[in-house]
């Protein structure tokens, strides 16, 4: 079964950028693509958008259309989520999530802390 | 965007109790409704998909029902390991949206 393995926790200064990776271990990403989900401290789950490399499609929720970029590296079977111009309110756990007709796989989450 | 509203926001129940969590969507989503369980410090786990289909490996005490705009997650006999936050999520159209969550505590 495919496992999604994310990069480690990050501490960043306001105004800087961060890039979180999500690698499929034990297989490859499906053709359905990967979503990214944000969970602020003590808060619920928020769908940020998704990337479907097979269709060359990225689909961002309105709130995440600015400063957020999803990319894919097929050669390494890795997805990336980059946030630029970081703000304190970007402090959260970020999950990658692959959902298909047969499976529902989540990464372990990457904590991003934005603090001066 | 489709808004998802869960009720209650929190509840406390005893081991062995029957528990029900409601979820309402702001528009008709047919049966494109999923339920997730999130335990403290962990990623969410899928319990129910398509409103009523049990995901592989999920205990049969979990069940889902509903269609259109009103849905229910039921735990037939609460176990201590069911302490978690439960979320409904619509996959009818993007942006996919989650309910605000229901915190389940064990008395």
C-alpha cells in the first residue's frame, strides 16, 4: 500500500517562503492527483486545493490562490506545496492527501511555524 | 462554495452508548459525503464514503446514512478508543469542504 511521507517541521520568519514535500513510498501516485489540507492550531480541516499532474491541472480554493503553489516531480514521485510571503496565520499543520476509488491516503503532516 | 455544518460541536458519552453526529450541506450533494475520524496528533482516517459505505478495516459499529443535504454518522456502541474529532466532508464539487468537526469525549 502506498504511504505518503512528508518533509519535516519548519520554523520560518514572516515574509520568507517554505516548501513542503510529499513522497509516495511503496508505489506511485494515482492518476487522481493529490490534495493539500491545512489545519491551524486547534482548528478544523481546510482543503487548500489539489494537483493532478496527469491532466496538468491545479485547482486552488479561493483563499489559497495567492501565495500558494503546488507542483509535482514525476521523476522522484514527489509532490510539493510552497507558500511565499509567510504570515503568522500560516502557522499550521499541512497534510498531503490522495483519495481514489480504492484508497484514502494521508501524509503524516508537516508543522510549519511562522514566528519572528 | 458548499458549506458543511455539523451538530453538535461536542458531545460526551459513555462506553456502550449509541452516538449520532449530524451533518448538513448548504446544497444537494447526493451521496458525495465522507466521514473522517481524527485522533489527537494524527492525520484523519476515512470511516465512511459515499454517505453509507464502510471503508476497509473500519469496525462495523460505525455506520453512515443520508442523502441530499442531511447526513448522520452513528456509532452503535461507543468504545474508549473512539475518542476523537469527527469531520464530514463533501466531495460533490471543488472546493471540497469539511464540517467544523465534532469532538467526542468519553464520560
